[in-house]
C-alpha cells in the first residue's frame, strides 16, 4: 500500500492516513452535511495545491482501491509479503473502532466485549476479545450477508425480466460465439426494452409536470376570484353586493340537517385562463418538439458518420421517439387504446394533484357514485394515508386507471349503465385522510345490498355502489385503515344491519323518556333504514303533521289541527279511503307480478323531492333533468295548502309525505335565485311558496311553528302509529292490507324477482324503482311502543324551569357569584360541573376547557396556559406580525381565530398536548375589512365565522373552506358585539345602541334601537338556545349603563296604504292582498339592573356589562361587569 522504497516512518504515516480513510468510510462521518469522502472531490481533501499522498500513490499504481491492488498481486503470482501490512492495518482499524465505538458494538450485539480501554493500555488485539462476542459477530455477519443476498436476488429477478430473452437464447444455443447479425438482433431487443423504460419515465415526468401546471392554474383561479370578489382588493367596495346565486352545501350538520347555504363562486376569466393554459401547453409541446428535433438531427449526423466510417459506433439509446409513426398508425386521441399509453389526457393529472408526495396506492376498485340524481362511474383508490374518490374514471381489464373519455365503461349491469350520465363530465378527484372518516354504513341501491355510504367528520358523505359485491371487501379494507372503524368485524356489522330493531333500543328508550326529540328520532330511523340525502330514490321520509293550513293562529292543543297519524295519506278522508280499497279488491290475486295494491305511486320519489326543493340549487337543475324543463306553474309546488289538499284528498295519484327540510330549512320556500318558474293563468309570476296564514308571511316562522307541531304532545303520543306504517309491521303483509297501506309490488324488496332471468322484467322493475321510489327497510316487526312520558320543566332537578319562562320573577343575589381582582370580566363559560370566569383578553379553548389563551401584551405576543394552575406553559410571537390583537375566538382545540388592528382575520392551526404547545401555524389570513376588526363570533355547527369592524360592516366567512360568503352592511357605527345562534343560524350584531338580526345569507330580519340614554351602547349579546321551535327564546344584551336587557321576537300587523300596483307572486306577497302585512320586531321584555333589584333604585354609575352566559339547563343567567364581578339571575 506504499512505495517499495518507503522508509518505516513513511509507512507508518501511510498506514495512519489509510486507517483514517477507512474509518471515515466505516463510520460514515460527515455524511449528514455532504462532507463524507463519497460526496467530496478528491482535490478538496487537502488544502489547495496539496494532494493526498495516499491518493497519489494509488493513482501511481493505476489501482482504484487497495483491495483491488492486492488482488491483482495475488492473481499475477507476485509475492504476497504485504500480508503483514494488511494484518497490521486490520489491527489498527480494529483498535480504533474499539476505542471510539466500543459502547455501540456492545449495545448492538447485546454482549460485553470483556476489554477495558485506557490511555496506558496497548492497542487491543482481536484475540483479547471474548470468543462469545466473536461468535455473535459471525452470526450477525451471516444474517447481514443473507439479507443482502436476498435483496440482490430480488433486484436480479426484476432485472431478469428485461434481459431474460437474450440470456435464454444464448444458453439455448450453447455456442461460445454468435454471428454479428444475431448479436445486433439481441442488442436491438435490449435497446427497445430500454427505450420502453425511458419512455415510461418520460411520460410520468410529463404527466407530473402537467399536473403541477394545472394545479398552479387552479391556484391562480382561486387567487383571481379572491382578488375580484366582494370586499377584495379589486372588487366592489363595502356595502356593494354582487349578483350571485345561492346553493345548498352538501355537508350535514347535527342530526343530519343540511342548513348551510353558500354562494356560487364567480368565474371571472375562465375562458382567458383556458387560453393561457392552452398557450402554455403549446409552448411546452413546442419546446419538446424542438428538443426532439435537435436530438434527431444529432442522431442523423451520427448515422451518416457511422455509414461512412462503418459499424464501429453503436448508439444504444439514440432518442426516446426514434421514428415517429405515421398518422395512420397512431391511435386517435379519443380511442380507448390511447388512454393508457398517452400523457396527453388531462384527466389523469387530476389524480396526480390529489396524491400526496410519495403516497402509494394499495388497492383500486371500480365504483358507481350516486349524488342526488347524478350517477357516475369512478374509481376508489386506497392510499397509504388517504382515500381517493375519482369520478370520471374506470379500471381497465389489466387494473389500470383510465379516464372515461378514452376508455369504455367497466359497468356490466345494463340498467345501471343506462343510468350513467350520457354527457361525460370533467374528471374530478377528492381525497380524505383516513382519520377524517367518521362512519361507514352498508346501504342498498335499487333494492340490492351493494353499496356503502361513507361519512366524514366535516359533514360530507359519499354514496358508492360496488360491482360484483365488492362492497364487503371494501368495508374490510376500510376497517383496517380507518381509526374510527378499526376492530369492527364485517360479518358482525352485516349481521347487526339486519337486526336494527334490537340494536336501536338505546335510541328507542331515549325517545320514550323524552331525551330525544321527535325530529332526532325520525332522522335516526331514516338513517338505519337506508334513507340518504345522496340518493333521491331513497330520500329521508317525514310525515305530514298538520291538517290546518287556513287558520290565523294554530291551536296545538286541538287534535283537529293535526293529521291522523294512524292512517296513511291515502286514507285521510273516508271517501278516498274507500276508493283505494275498491281499487285493491278489483284486481285478482295471482302468483305473478300482479299490481294488486292500494297505491300505484309512492310517498317518496325523486320527482317529489325535486319538486319540493325546486327553488334551490342544485335541485332546480335536477327537476329540469327529470321533467325536461319546468312544469306547468299550476302543477308545480307553489302552495303548502294546495300540496296538503292534493296529497290528502284531491288527487288519487298523490300520496306523498314530506321531507326533513320542512322542519329545519326555510330557504327552499324562497326563490332567492330568481329562477324563472313561469306565470300562473292570471299572469302572476311563480315566486316564493305561498304560506299558510299562521306563518305570518315569514318562511322562518313557518319552519318554527311546523317544527313546534312535530314536537307537540299530540304528535309525540301518536308518532309510533306512523312509524308502524313506514318502518314497522304495517309496512307489508296482512297488517298493511288492513291498514290500507299496500303499494305496488315493485316497490318492495323481492330478491327472487329482482334477480329474475327475464331481462325485460328486471328492467321494468328497476325502472319502476328509479322513477317512483322504493319502500324503506323494515325496522320493526311488532307494534312500535308509544312514548311513555314527557319531561316537563321544573318536574325534576335535572330539568329546571328556564329563566326566560318567568322573566318577571327573576331575582339576583346581593353578593357576586364570582369576583376577579385584575380587571373586567371577558368571558363566562358554563361547564357541566363548574363555571369558568375569565378576564378580558383571555379565551378558554374548547375542549377540554383546560387550555387558556391570552393576548393584549405590549409586544403583541400571546401566551398559552393552564386554567387550573394559572401558569403559562408557552409564549408565542406568531401574532406579532399581525399588529395588535383585539379579539379572539375558537371553535375547537385545534383552531384559533384572531383579529385586530391589521384588519385581517387570521386562522391558526394549533396542536396542544399535555400543557405543551407543539405547533402553531397560520392556516389562512382572511382579507376584507378596511379598518380595525373589533369582535369575532364562530359557529362550528354552521361552519361560520363572523367578524365585525370599525368599517361599519360584518363579514361572513366559511370556517371549513376559509373563504368569503357575504357581508352584513348598513350599520351606522362600529360593531361592538356579535353572536351566532347555533340552533337556527341567526346572527346578532350590535353597533352602538342598535341591535340587528340577520340570516346566514345576509338578509336583515329586523333591527331595533335599544338606547335608553347616551350610555346604553351594547357591549355583549347572547342567544338562549334551548329548543329552536320554542317561541319563548330570547336575545340578551349587556349594555354600558350596567343594565341587562332581554328581547324577544314578535310579529305585529301593519295596515298597507293601498292595493298593490303590480301582479304579485302566489307566495311572495300574498300576505299583502288582504290589506295587512306582518312585520317582525324585537320587543323589550325585561330590564335587569342589580342595583335596582337590591335597593329598588337605579344607579347612574353602574359598571358596564361586559360578558353574558346561560347555564347548561338555561335556569340561570350570568352577567359579568367591568369591575370583575359576576352576578346570577334565577327564577324564584
């Protein structure tokens, strides 16, 4: 390893240098920061101008390594006198390893080496080490070499597929030589294989590049919309509203209600963006063509030189596309064969954009996605961490994902194929993390058990129909990767699905005891019976509950006000009941599919649902798809009273029931999007739905009263009878005949018939189901038990009388309930076992209520602490860049919302665990205000953020999407307080002494001036949220004059000055035809002043009310003031 004429000192120096070199390789020193020898230049090992003696010696001997030089000496039969040097080198390396890494060796082999290294001891010899350790080292080395051999064998097996043909042919001939033609033939085969590999690599690269480009285009489109929307930099100014339609959000809230309404996104320059994309793609293609042309020219020159010089030069991979094929040989870009082989299909890039970096697809399944009336083919992909649902794709026979534009459908069911959308939509892809999936249920589609509905934590869901009974294997995979489903055996889940009556005893008991409302119980029954919002053929069913749609006031204590719940809609009148019985008896009973039934139509179908919701998007489009346009106005849904009369007595073909929206959503009664529905015969345009007189012309009041009727004592006492008809033992059989409740046989689950071999019969049955609906799954085979009792307020300590039931009897205590010593009360939180009182500029994060967030420090920083110990465990300067923080709120422990002098609403991601802030990052800044943001409110139920500002406006933001919804304009001064009603979605805003009430769409419901003097500005506001149908609910305001004022919504009738001049919509202004108009107003019910309550006199200098809260049972009202005191108000 050193020159033969080297001295002993030089040999030692060479050996020392070589030892250092070997140790650096063995220990991989400096590999973290690219300073390892393998990553450095040879010339950089020494200072400039100095070359390593070892490297110089190695180069002088023309040897690439000492091992290679030694092997060459042995192979040449030279003297191996270097053995001693080799042993000496090994000993030196060994001694150095022990001196520097002895503890690591002992830890790796789990055995002591029985040596002790000190500075005075000579180098350790391998003989000094315990033989047991040496044996362990041999075993470890053997295991390592065995594993490496397996890896080599695996890689060899992969490479073997590339060269196997050439090897087999060479071995088969058994010849030691071959002709030049044969050699060139084999090399050409290898060249083609290499060409294919590199072509695939190039295709993948281009697809990823195109996906990134399209992702950037989509991002720019969002940025553009953000810049041009209302309240944006280049959008209209404050108070100006753009004309945008409203659409129902697909997300479900509590009790599976869908109350979120959002505005359609504006696409300002979609065509321009498309042109930019096209130009960019053209430029990319042109650049690629130029590059290929350059390579072709180079290859052409190379071939010419080769022709001139002979076959001495061989180009193995000249180009990726060596010989472009002619037009006749190239497949059409829209042919099935071209999809899986071309990178030009833009649909594939949609999936690439949703895949996380480095994520691998574990399994693929072909599915049919059902959403409303939309039925589309797609592919379900199981990734490492997420589930991808790709619409507009299919699986090829080889398992490749192909777009539907270029590949035939994989759906073999002829009827489902006819249901697929004829116009192929643009491909879409959605991904959900497994941890975001909340639930998965087995479902039916066209009366067959072949579907799964997946529910997400954010309220969205997906209804998937599987082919070839793949829904079982799909659920198995979900149960293995979804945390919420782990531990569930598929057989057990399927068995439980068939025993719903037994498993739902918990809900039944809760409903009987009054712990569950009628609406909640009915929605629960619909869910386990397989009814879903995603399939209009299986939409949730709710009953008609009222029969009085003409009175000015409803008497909910009179049974005549209600519909007979023991009878189906076809038997509500005796005359029509007898007609249906006669129809049943007129048809002979036979074994084939006879139509012996009372009703040939159903109480729930796609057209019924679409007709009820025709005034809302996307159902207006659904209705037009079903009907081929809008129907005759007189035949459309325009009056509640007319619909009841048609379904209960007038129309023999109408036995419809209601849908859940009749009990929680008022937007479907309004034509907010000004959809042209036509004109009645008298020329009046068809607009909003005509409401009964007791609704006072207000859709929200109709929903409230209708829900109150559903929860009334009469309905609660008789609801079990209706459940027997729809979900129970009167659904079919003799009980159904006796109850006049039989429908056409096609509506029922008939496996023998649905799987009939006659294709025409099967098509007829399925067509009937898709057009007219289907019977829900039968849940009870015995009579449903009635509701046993009702919980009355004040009947037990767990249900005390709410304070707003007896406002005239509210009393307070002389001593404060709680008192702070360091400033005004900022927040009061009523927990199950305690009441938390916080100072100003403090926020209790939800849940588990133990983490405290504080702001308002001189350096604009923020702190996180423990409420119990009153100690901060983290200080963050993340807020410093956003000016002074004036307000903050939080919907949960992982999200924080702040705002202040910067005019920007900041949404932060938090990760807090065990009194430790592990992560705080800005998720999204929300721009829109032009002045300081003064207050915030948030509702996770309605996915809503409300911000108020000195610019005299409030802005509504989507909590999930973090984008702009609309603005609340018209305030006369800066906003001082905000609140959101979690039950109804109503928003209260306070500006000075004025109290405003808004809907989530930004519609002003009412406004009132609460001022009773110059110091009566409202500082805080709160809703009572006991039951959304209770008209006794109130709004509580805390004012600067130290008085708590309680307000209630009431309706007053005003006389119109004269008859209307223009034709009126049947529902929009029908209430004004009688000369009267109802107006909603906020009426002052009670003023609460602690000083006046204790001394019967009002003090002028009472401390301002700065915080309000209600106990969890609504029995106590709590008010905090500027002196840090909290007082309670309760009924005597």
